C-alpha cells in the first residue's frame, strides 16, 4: 500500500492550500506534474483567484446611480485602469435603465495624449440599442489632473443637447485621472 504525502491526504478538504504547494508536493500527486504542468496549474489557480476577486468587486460596485458621488464611485471602480495606466484619452459611456441601474459600459473612442474625437452618434448608439433611459459620460486625463478643460465642458453641453433630442438624459460626465475624479455636473454647479 502506497503512503500519500500529508499534503495529498486532505487535499479535498484543503484546496485553499493548493496555491502554496511546491513542485514536489504536486509531483507527489502524479508523476506527470513536472515543470510545465506545475506552471500551468499555478497559472490556472492565479486566474481563478482573479476571477473570484473580480466577481466580489462586481458585487461591491455601486449599481444604482442616484447622485454625482455615486457616479464618481462607480466610474473610479469600473475605470480604474483608465485613471492609472492609460497613455491616451479614452471616452466611454455607461448606459442606465429607468431605475438608474447600470446596464453596461462601452468604449466610444480612443484619442491622443490630451484629446479624443467624440461624435454624438457614437456616444448614443449603444444607449439606443440597449433602450437606455440615461447615460453617464466618462473619459480620462492621462496628465493625472481631472480638471475639465473648456473642450470637456463644451462637449458635455453638445451631448446634453443631442440626448435631449433622443430622449436619453446625460446624467453626468465624469473625468477620471491619477489624482482623482471630477463630476462635470458638480464642477459647473459650484462655478468651477
């Protein structure tokens, strides 16, 4: 009768320990587990860990947008990569239903270091397809400073007008950056 190592014996009850197993411990389970297989198993464990973490983050995210602070919180979570790592401006749209619940997010355009070209037809296309009641505009400032430019303010007014014609309200326009996030609604309300 073969004796199994201590690690293998309770494996079914201690799967959370698998990520800490060494090559030798996994090799004791099967002689097939050599360096390439070990690396694949460890990569699969890491991928699974990230999937679980992302699912948990998704549950924590604000899914109903009732205020500019909700919009900022949602955008900071959903677009953190954009705020921290993007080298170019990207413009995204968050579509919402009649209860201001998030339906989806869509990338509309990617531009240059300090600007992006945005057309109303591209902004509202996903919202029309999803029968969205309202949208939130989101873009990043790679410079790290979230302060809206005059172009940002002008674009927001233009998209407000387009949304009014289509019956899709622009709830807010959030700018995300390394140094924070700003709601253009709040920015204009306080006299910017």
